[in-house]
């Protein structure tokens, strides 16, 4: 499994107030989208999320997002290593993802940038 990078997940109270700081910090513009009632802004290696507290409580349980070359391969490797797949793989607008709990209890999202399926 080839890991391409990681994204830090940050829950914020006010997305509009937070985005300019992270755009200057990362030196780029935010890519914005909505998912499940949560407003999201992806800026460099930061994923800012704002929305209903019940939704954010679920999102806070995921430690980080890990970009991989192929989610299907990640699924196979994680399964072989004893990780518990909590969700996915599923298609998203940007590719595919899955949520896995590692044997130590840490929860991560794995994503690829392939075509959504």
C-alpha cells in the first residue's frame, strides 16, 4: 500500500472566520464542499469542518485522513494486518474512501483520488 500523504482534520466553530488563516498558512485557496450537513474547506494539508455538534462528534473520532494510491489495496492490507473496516470502501465526489480502526483503537479515513465509483 502506497501512502501519499495525510490530512489533519480540524473541527471549527466558524468556518468563514477560520479559512483565511489556513489559506495564508498553507499558501493556497480552500476547496469547499458540503457533506452530510457539515461544511468543509480543504486547504493544503488541513481539512476544516464546521456544522451540527452531533455530526462533528462523529467526525472527531477519526484521527486523520490518509491519502493512498488505491483504496482497494489499502482495504486488503488493513484487513491482513488485523484492522477492522468500519465503513467502505465507497465512492465519493473525489474518489473512494474507507474508515478503519487499527488494532490499537485509532480510527483513520483512507482515501484515493481516483474516479468515484
